[in-house]
C-alpha cells in the first residue's frame, strides 16, 4: 500500500501530510504548500556536506551520517507524532538519499509513509506544466478602481459571503504598489505563489465565475502566469468609486506605520518615486512623513502619483460592466453580487 508515489497521486491523498526533509534555507526558497519542514541538516551542515561531496562522495556520506545520527530519534518522533489519521509523504530536493534513508527508517519502525521519488523538483515541474497549459474558461469579474477605493476590502467581503474568487494580493503578500509590502511580515517567493495559485484554481474548478482584483503582470516580487494576466484583461470589469476624502481615510487605516521599521520602509518607497515626481515633491513628502502628517502625505500621493498612474480605472479608458460607489464596502459588495448573479442566471 505504501512506498513510492507520484506528485499527482500524493496531492490527491486526503490524509497526506508532506514532510520536507531539506534544510531551512532550501525550504524557504519554495516548498509544497502545507509541508512541514523536518530538516535532516541545517544550512551550515548542508554546506559542509556539499563541500565534502565535491572532494570525496564516500567521505561526505560519512560526515552526513555522523551529523544526522543523533537527530534521528527526534525526527522520527516528530513524524510519528502527526497521528494515525495523517499519512506522511517524505521528500527532499530530488528524491535522493535524504528521503530514501528516512523512508527506509520509517518502514523499519513500522510507520506507514510514502516517498516522493522526484522530490520538490518533480513537484515544481508539475506546477509549472499545469500553469503553462491551464485553460481558464469561466467568466472573470474584475474589480477596478483608484487606490483607496477598497477593491481588496470588497473582494474579501464577497469571498467571505461564499462567492468564488481569488485574493491575488494575499497570495503574493503584497498590495501591488511601491508601498504594497508595508504591513506584510512574510515575503512570498515565485515558487510558493505558483503553487498556491494552482491550488486555488483547482478548488474553484466547478465555480461558474470568479471574482478577482485588477492587477498588473507583477505583484511585488511575483509574476502572474500569462494565461491569468490575459484573462484579467479580457474579463468583465467593475469600477469602484469613492471620494478622495474617503479614499484617504481608508488608506490611513491600511498604511499608517505602527512600527519604526515600517516608517523606514515608507521612506525608502518615497525616495524611489523621485524619478516620477521629481526631487522637490519627494522632499516635501519626506518632510510630511517626518512630521507624521500621514493624511496630507496620502492625499498628495493619490493626486500626484496614483490617480495619474492607473488609467485602467478611468471610465474613458475601459468599458465597465458596472460602476459602484464603494464608500460603503458592504453595500458595494451586495450590489456587485446581485449584478453578477443576475448575469450568470441569463446564461
């Protein structure tokens, strides 16, 4: 029953729990979503073994054995402690010695487990192949609007009410602007973003439509796959509007720095705008930041930068299926939901 398993088989196992045996550094560069990192070696130990491997493979294995031997009881206990209702699927980078040795040990001890022969490399290839060939045929309803109109807030209300959709900015851990990283403690790498996106798409296969927020090709450090970016551009666009005062108040709640580090991040982001706004304007904005005059800072950023940048959120630039006042996000979500349900019912 147990033994080697393919990526496609493993992700379909309802009780599977992926055990990533790679070092913390490898794990941080991309992992199977939900995988538990149980490293055989830390980053320094892995580097030592790698250097030894280039000189003498046999000696490197002995060094690895000496390093891992004291840890094995704790590693097995951690995997065994997952409970009888979870089935471990162990993997390393390419399904090499690390996963083979741990799997063999678990088998000897009578612990039911699977092993992913191709390791994380096989999983990554699986995700890339699926995204490259993905066909998104259902209608997309895309929320557009100037900065501060509450696109994300309305989208999250719709999702919380059971409407199908994907919060791409949450997946990317970024709001998609110069200041989009503020407030996010986690940084998302491309590999993890791709895997999480594919998971969401799979979960929503049967949905009759999807809600998404209008995004560019890039969100922070990650890029949308071509099929999704093209689908967003060709979707049915909904425009959210709000007064400048309302937008400033909303942005104050989202972006006002609560930690000294966030204040430094805002300063860096403002300095990077000099090529767009000029030195004089950026100097004034930095002074407002120093004075903690966040309201005036945000108002000027909206007027001088964001409102000029986002041409797709202007009625004369895009053919919108619906325009909604989003000053009250709950009312906006209700109006959008009613509109879409009426449209879907017509098909």
